[in-house]
């Protein structure tokens, strides 16, 4: 009896069908991920284009505080390094 079960599950057709099902499942999960994640990431925390930036205060490279309100009426370019000092 054991040899019959072993022969049944080790047939090449069954393995290729299983691989196809796994591949199909991975494609479906990847597609769902590609649709859902951007929608979750685009919440109301992101300011709309042309809107006024919220005031904030951050430490500068020399340790002093810098506030956006100190630059009101002037051109400001703000650039973040999202992976700075990370292993990524």
C-alpha cells in the first residue's frame, strides 16, 4: 500500500500541476500586493501638490534646531535621505 501512495504523489504530472498552482498563487498575491499597498500608503498624511507645508522643527547637522517658519517667504528645498544610516 505504501508503494502505491508513493508512486501516486511522485508522478511528474502531479508535481508540475502543484508547481503551476503555487506559481499562480504567487502571481495573485503579488498583484494584490501591488494594488493594496499603494492605496494604503497614499493616506491623508501626504500633503497635496501646491499645499502649504506644515511647520516643523528638526535638528541641523551641528545640533541646533531649524524651523520651517524661520524661512517663511523664502525659497526652501528640503531633501530627505530615506535610507541614510540604514543597512538598506
